[in-house]
């Protein structure tokens, strides 16, 4: 297989055939690619050592991409095509591919594998699937859990086109709802700390002091009066590596099911010259109470260390969450994201996160947390960029963090020791809660062939203490010694919330993941920051009518209030004594590519509390993959009922229940009286449709 043009008969509608190799299908979106002119990848017939790879006339060997079994080489731009042509005739090479960049995502490289994911329409049977696979020279690999009629396929050596072109051609077929290549994009940790030292764990509890605002901690001591965590609650920390020899990770039953996905073993230790970001994150969440060193937010809970491959291809992400699900993780804490300005999740990545959040923990769901990121940019929005070095970003630039906007993820931003916005912290409507961390300039950067591009700088002084946590033993790591006292970023805020979630589940193990999220949001401290952001001059530190703030989400986590709330729910068992069934059959046209969409209301007259809820929706649309559907309660709280995962289907007649869509649990216990609203938004142009009817069924 190569990525040379070929004479296939299929084309993507509206896309010139010459451009099909530069459009990446991803999570219902089309991203524009550009070829990198100085690098390519290859796969050899046998494993070669670094020395052997460096001796071949294939360019300058840079690194191995383990999961894809690819070798990355750089060459002079003018010789790229001639080198690749020669490589493809070399008997030692079985695969060679260009490397791509995401347009307007500087420094983000996309590496192709030999695997694609295809979601077929429900009416497509195995015979038709096999016919299409043969047509495109594909070999069926395995079914994708959580997605109906969806499979991965290997691209055989007989294929004459690369995965991008093949998936674009498949996307044009009526039988195919979605088709995506499995790409490899490098993972980026959200923070690298500086050398400043602050020797206190002020973020747990403090009584004010130098650079300490009133109540800028998480009130953990009062939570500890109830529980310091139980070993049955397992916090999976997913990161680059972990120094498991550290004294604060010792104790009977402390470490469970360690996994190194990079080296494919069970010892996720840092390399000799590696700085272990994961060690610092894990210490904040679960460092053991042992009379020395530090203490984690949930010291009594167990610790599941998962070392990533360093890349965010579909299989690597699936392996992370599948390992956590299969080995009993209660909470999954991720202080990282994609090294990209705009990164939507693939079908498979969305599906495995949803599977963890709904099927993990014996059906109660794993609590999944992601760091918002440290670019001081929206996790989903547009900024008019200027003053970047060499204008690497300029004009209206769309930013998107696919992990952070996933509806089953708790997204964590950062506040400072003075209860202000951390200058670097990303922000937006999808922020769930915030937690204490350090303060520093924005930390997003892109590195390319010897140049480092940093964001426009902040010239004002930034106040705030750093986070004290575990470090690699001895001289290795961030600081000489076993601890570092200036860790930070949303990387350290996220394990703070993971620890609080672990205390919640220790107080009440019967809670679902959605109930934990609800408790976290409802028990926050509503910190306020009225000052403009020092870099962009924007204001976002106050709360809207729904109690949400674009900087802080629903507020700063409060461990004491959260644990008390979990304890109160322990013995409450809802009873259903009656049922309300109402329907709105007023057909409405859904406006095309309109951010407000339509709203259809159902009014409940009965003054009862909700103990069960179902929503039935009937919509006809030319391309249901364009739609997002929200349910809004009388108290103006809302949930995402249906994400953009329906692809080319044209009719939805769906019954959403608490069991099938646990997000609905958010409405259990609230008053039913008032207007319930269904909002349907068409997110993309061209295709149109109608909301035919919807039904609301409330148990009380």
C-alpha cells in the first residue's frame, strides 16, 4: 500500500478527487490536512535496531512510533519524493507513507496506520460488508464495542490508496454511516513545572497566609472526618510513567493492576532520563498516609497506574479505557490531551469513553476526568489570534479539545491560591468544575525542526503558589529529592478532583458516575474573578443564570460538602408511585447550520419530584450526524441527549432512558412542574430535516 494517487472509481461528493487525500474524516467532521515536506514513515519487514536504521540511506532516523510499528525519518524537503520512491522499492520496506499536518494546527503531525474504522447502516448485512471490503482491498479485523454494525479493517498490501483516500471514498456510499482512518497523533501532557518551591500542600486546607486567598483550598480535613478513602475505590491515573518505588505509593493493596502500554508490560516506570509527569499527578490524588512525605486527597484509595503509548491513535485510547474497565477502576484521571489546536475525537474514541462511563464499575460507570489544558484558549471556540512568533497562528482560529467536550467527561480547569483564574487555564461552556493549582503563563507550545513557537506572552506579574507533590526518587525528575513543590497546570487540578471523587465513592459506593458528577457540581464554592484575563483581556469569572461560569465551570470543588452530600444519599432509595406521560406532536423544521436550533416545550402541571424519566424523540433529517439534541429541565439544567454520532442515518425514533443514557440521572430528584424543553441543533450546513414529535415520561 502507498499513498500515491490511483484510479479508483469512488469520489467524495463535492470534493475534487485530487483533494481526497487531504481530507480527514473524524468524529463527524472533515479536517483539512497538509503534507509535511520534510518527513515520512516506513515499516520494515523485520525489526531493525536504531543503529541499523541510522545506517540505511532513508534519511535521518528520528524515532519509533510503537503502536503503529512505524519508523520516522526526516529528509531535505526537495528530496522527499525521490527518497520515498526509492524506499518503496526496497525489499526491506513493506509500507511507506507521507506524514501530514492538521491545517492551522502547527506542530501537530498525523501518522497513518494500516487500519480504518467503518460504521455501516443497520440494513447492511455481512455479505454486503464483505463485498465492499473486497472492493477496497480491506481485511475485516474486529467489531467495535458500543457501536452497532461497526468494524475495524486492515488495509491489505494489495490496496493502491492510503487510508485517508479509502475512507473518503467509503464515506460517499449509502451503505456507510461513517468511515475513519486510525491516525496517530502525539499525546501532550498539560504541564511542565518551573523550579520555584512552595513547601506546603495549601490546596488541601489552609488558614490563609502569604499569597493565600480565603477558602482557596478544598476543605479536605472535614471530609477526612468522614472518610480518607477505601482500597475498594481504585483511582486510575493515566500518564507518561510512574515511580512506583516512591514511599508514598507503598502499602498493602495500594497499587493494583499496573499497566505499561508503551512497553507492553506491567512495570510503568520512567526511563533513565525521563521526567515523570505521572508521578506528580498520582501523588496529588492518592499519596499514602504514612507519616512522611505528602498525603493525597484520597490517601486510603488504591492506585492503578496506566502508562500511555504517548500517542492518541484509536487503539491506544481504547487500550487505556478498556484496561481500566476490565480491572476495576472507579475513577480515571487524565492530565493530558492532544498536541493540536483542533482535535475532535474519532468514533472509536468517543465510544470507548462512553462505554467506560456507562458500563464500567459493574454498570455504575467510571468517573472520567480530563484536564482542560493550559493554552488559555477555549476548549471549543474561536479566537482572533495575533502577535504569535512568525505568525504561526493568525486571524480567526478554531480551537477544540475533543476529550474535554465529551459529554461523559468531567473537564477540570484551574484556580490559584488566591481564588483567581490561573492565567494558563483553558475555558468554555464545557468546563465542569475547577480545582486549585499554580499560576503561570500559558503553556501551549509547538516545536518544529529546531524552532519553538510559544504563545503571545503575559507581561504582568502572576501571583499564586505552586502545588507540592511526589517526584521521582533522588535527582531524577523535576527537583532534586523525592518531592517537587511547584507542580501545576490543569494537570494538577485534575487529580485533585479525582481524589475528591474517590472520597465521594468511599462515602457512598452505590453512586453512579453521573451522580458523582452531579454532586461535584452542586457542592462547589462559587469563587468569582471579576478581573480581565491578563493575556486576552477577556472576562469570564462570573456565573450565568444556570450557575455556570466559563472559567470555573460550576465552581471550585469542596471535598467536605461533596462527601457529606454523598453520605446523605446513601440510604435514599427512590420509589415510583405514579407516572406522567405527555407528548408534543407539533412538527417543527430544524434550521440548517444554526447555533440556536429549535426548542419544543412540554409543560408538566403536577407538583411532584422526578424519580424516573424517559424521553422519546422522532426526527427525520437528511443527515442525522449533523444534529445535537438537548433536554432542558424546568430549573434550566440541561443534558446532551444525543451527540453527533448518528452519521448518515435519516430517521431517529429513539427512547432515551436512565438506563440507556445515564446523563438523565441528573434530573432525578428535581421538581417536575414547569416547562421541559427539547432543543435540536443542526451543527453543519446543507442537510435539513424536521422534529416530528417528542414524548416525556416522568415517574414520581
